[in-house]
C-alpha cells in the first residue's frame, strides 16, 4: 500500500472508472481516477504549506547536484534534499518540495558487458520513494524506473549505455509518501559487470497464429487486462475489466475439437455478460461487485469420471474497491453463483491484485495482498471458488505475481515483485490438506528489477518428483526464464527468452507449462525501440521451448499479432505516474486440447482505450508433442451469446457500428431503449471534386427531439501507418495514434439548431486525448426522420494541420473511425463506439474503391 492511500498498483487504477476515459466536452477530457485526484489535491496542499511554513532551498536538486561516471570509475553517491511528500507523478511534482533531481553524466567509453546500477535507499520501511531515470533531461525519454510500494527501503534501476548511449541522464526521485523528512534517501550509481546466465539457441517462425479478433460488450468503454483459461476439454474463457464499480465482462470460445461449434480460428466469441453483476441482467445493469482486477481458474476433472465432468467448474474473482468478490459457474459461464461484497478477505478491508488456481476439481486457492500492511494472503475454497476459508500468509514479498498448484502433490507456489517464490507443502495427513506455512526464497534478481510487470510463477506436472517450477520475468529489456526442480529451494541461472530486433525491448511476460520436462510457452509485448518510450510500436510475441531446463535451451519464437497493437510507451507503474496505461498490467496464455497456444491480450491501436483481442496457434509444434493440426471450423450452428454486436461494416457500408441501447447515465445506469445519444452507426463519405469534402454521418437510435446541451463527435485519422483492412474485414490495422487525428462535433449548448466544429486530437504520453478546436465545419445538420447527425468539412480546412504525411485528397485512407455522444454533469449520458474499418477518400472524378481485406496468415511448414 502507498501511505495516504495512493495506490500505484493495479487495484485503484480503475476506481470509479466507467465507459470511455476520453469522453468530454472540450480540451483534454480524460477522466482521472479517484485516487489520482486525491494525489493532485495533496500535492497542492503540500506546496501551499511549504511556501507558508518551510523555507524552500534555492537549488531544487540533490546534494551534490551532479556527477560524472566512467567505465572504470568507482561510483558516485548523493543525498535527497526535498522537504515534502505526496508526489503522485512526475508531471505534477514540485522540485525541491516533493521531488528532486541528480544529473548523471555518463562519459564516453567501452561499456560492453557492463551496466550502470542506480539505487536509492532509506531507513524507514514505511517511507516510499520512486525512481525514474531519463535521457538528456527530466523531459526526455524514461530509460529506467522503479516505483514499488511500501514497505521497503530501496528502489533500483539500470542504465545500459550500449543501448541508450552516453551523455546526460537525470535521476528523478519522487517523494511519494514520506512520513519523516529526516529519512532522506541516499543515492548511488556504480558500473557493474552484466550478470551471466545460460546461453540459448533461437529459431524464428515455424509457427503461425490465427487472424487477431476482438471481442465486444455493450456499454464498455474498455475491456482490458484479460484473464483467460482453457480447460482440458477445450472450453476457453476470457474476461476483461471495465473498472470499479462497472465490473468485468466474460466471453466463451468453443475449442473442443469434436464439437460442431468448434472454433479454431476464434471467429465466434460468445458474450456471457458480467459474472460479478449485482443484477445478473445485461441490459439493465446497475453496476457490479468489482471491476478493478479479474482472474479466472478452471478445474481439473477426476480422471476416473472424466466423461461426466464436462464442463469443469469455472471460478472467477473480481476486485472491489475494498475487497474481493468471488463467483462460480458449472455450465460454461452461462450462469454464476455470486458471493458478493468482498467475501474473500483475510486482512483489513483493502486488498489488491488477486490470482486463482484450482487443485483438483473443486479446491481453489486465492492469492492477493492486503494494503495495510502489504502482506500476502492465501485462502482456499473447497466448493469450487464460491466461498473461502481462513487466510494464511507468506509475509511481504512485494506485489503478488501469481499462484499455481502442483496437481500431483498439492504443493502451492506463489511469487512476488521482490523476486521471491514462496512454497507451501501440505501436511501428509489428512490427504488433500492445504499448506499451513510457506518457505520463501529469491528466485531471480536483476540490476533493473524483475517486476516489469508481474513476476509470475508456474509449476509443471511433468512427471518429475516435485514438478518443475518456472518464473518468467522482464528486466525492462529482455524476457528471462529461471526454473527450480527442488520445490523452490534453489533456482537455475536465468536464460534469455526474447530475441531479435523486433523485440529489442520486451515487457509484461506471461507463461504456461507443458506436460514434459522443459516444455513451456511464454508470451510478451515487444518493440524495436531500445527502451520503453513514446516512439515504441508494439507487437505480441510468443516463444516455445521443449528444453527450457537444459544448459543450452532452444526457443522457437514468432510474432502473434498481425498488426501493431499499441503506439506509445507502456506503463509499468500501476495507477499513478505519467505513462500510458491503456494496456493495463498483464495478459495471459493457455493451451487447448491440441496443444495449441491461445493468447488473449489488450490492444488500443484503433480504439479510444484498451480492449481485448484473441488469437490461437494454427500451425507448428504442439506443446503436447507433434504438430498442431490444421484448423477446420465446425459445421455449426454457432451460438450468438448475449447481446451480440452488430456486423461491421454495416449493411449500407457504415464503417462503424455499435450496440443499440447501450448508452449509460451517470456512473452506472444502463437504461436500454432508444436515445438521441445512443449511437448505432457512423458512415464516412465525401463530396466535391478538386477539394474533397469529408462527410461524417452518425446515426442514433432516436432523434425525434434534438436534446439541448448534448454533443456528438466523430473521429478519423489520416496518414496512419499500416492502413489496411484486417484479414477478418471488420477493423483496420491502421495505427491511429501515429497519424494526423481529426474530429468533427455537433453540440447544442446554445441552440438545438446546433454548432458544428472540427479540430485535431493527439494521444498524450499518459494515454489521454486532448481535443483542440480548429474552426467551424463547412456545414452540419440534424435529420430527425433518418435519426442522423451529419457534419461536413473540406480537406482544405484540415490540411493546414497535417504533419504526418501528404495532404488529404482523393485516395487518402482514413482510419481510427469511431465516435462518442455525451452530455456533461453529475448524471451525464454517454455512448462510445469501438474502432471501425477504414475509408478511402474517393469523390468527384475518382470512384470510391472497394477495400480488400488483408490476406489470412500464411501457414509456414515446419
């Protein structure tokens, strides 16, 4: 926990977040999480008090203020000098009050095989300092960060001059929550030899994945950070979070090879609604018992009664503002029994980041950490994950990373961001008992930390005496793997998993194990950039090994995503900070009955915020041995699920389609029905000849009366890279945040006749989208009979603001097609669409071409 209740980890990042975070009337309109607004207020109070009571030093820097380091120098040290506390992020902290800076000059020289370790340390564990390292200045790119929570007494990160160069670096320290100004941090910078590990061999490709498909839910402005599981029969579940108290959404895919609705290309997501819903009514939800985090787990049927155990029990958990709610389904997620209002809590109210895993068919372990104090809690359910017994603890190991159970012995493994893995061995009598105590050992450490993001443990039922335990982690540059064959008492040297220029920087790994020694599958986000910076364009990667425990393992690696899934930095610091949190904190991989990897991840390339996409391995080696069979779709029928989304593109060529009746009112209400602010589609077209006029037409479900004080905005982007249709034809690959972003808006603030404007937008480094008005549109109108709002703007008005490519003209491809309708105030009405397909400007003498979908991925023989 952060003292003063400013939580940086996954819990409060979505507190009271619902719908889309960029909805607003003008300017930068991103909703601010509740805890972040408290932080901003606190900073202002601290600054005011410091100006009235505490003399502020003239120099807002450390003592000394700067130093120079060489490849052979013994090192540098300095001390903090700020006098306050409550710095929520780098953007709003006040130098000399609640943050300070040390300037580190890295002299030219040979840094091959070396790195610069930067560390800050203090005495009182309740104090909380955060460390950021920038290149050139505090306004430059972040090359290293360490921002864990109390209790702890140090933060550390590293500089790799071979990747980011020599010259000036700034070490920026935030006084996040400092209870005693006398406990100033002490900083050091030392040149060290890079740690040695095992070498590996790398194979590229030889595997392929299905075209990436997105899942959709009504009223959801985002559905990210997906938890996913596939049981032994092939029932695949994926759940994404909207935010507290909006709850989580669940989808089902049929990956049972002998089923008539077998869906190996994952083209038929079946929406199951919200397992944590208070009302269990999708159309009239009044909120849900969670939404801050989600985790799923599936049971392991008794082999003796395998035929009668399909489906295995599905357990779910959802993070509430204070505790954890739990759910259980025995019918593939169609219905849930819900134990609401934070049933699972072993400590004081206030928990964070829960993880689940089954032992057998009905025992479920739940891991989380409390916030005061920040210690682990492990509870067990004996009824399939509905209710949980008393909590055990393994002490403080930082942010919890995951939990897993060795099915053959019942041994429980948990992990934390401190690099520790704790193992609980159950008593021999009675059989099936849960562990009473846990033994913790350091599994891995790295100069740049092992928590980029979760330090996750998995244990394989691979026939070895204790099972093989694995941890996959990122050091903010590469993905590494370590293993243990003696129940976590000792751990191997690390081996690098990620390889090649396409994944030069690799973060947020997850893994799953196979059934033979050394068989693992690992997935992560990777970019060609040398650091996790604002210029990074990200892909999803997957690596597979059947010899991960060998002295020289072999990893086969491939790219999963068929498009860039994100264009910006990726936040690794939880709620606060000034990084982009659209991808949230993790994504997962599982294996289906054929041994194919199934990967569900977060993507914001064409949307306002992060949403869940899915893909499945369709060729290459199976984790079970042999080859993944070629995908053959079942004959159907395919169930539509709850509230299926409309087809995209629409029947009349609408590039954007949206659910009917999914507008929201205030924080929670979803009234259903029709409304002037309920978007059903958006269509882009053009008029004119030499100077094309872009025509944006939004259709709503009812426009009998044009309401006052309402807004309708439509977005589009020119000159975005990769502007081509997806292989499925229902969205574009275009990376909208890298192009010239425009919008048109109708508002009735002063008249129901409407004011029609246009402007520009840009995605900030923190993920927010400011909207800047540039002038009046050429025309605009409301058509009550057709239920449409139409706005027209000439390309000649847009082109003065084009900076990323050629002027908009016939032949220009527009992507990032999406829209919002909204009012303001305490009971605001809003509706937000997902991203659409694309539009090629073609009017006058040039006919509009018919877009051709991108080809399906080529299957590469092995």
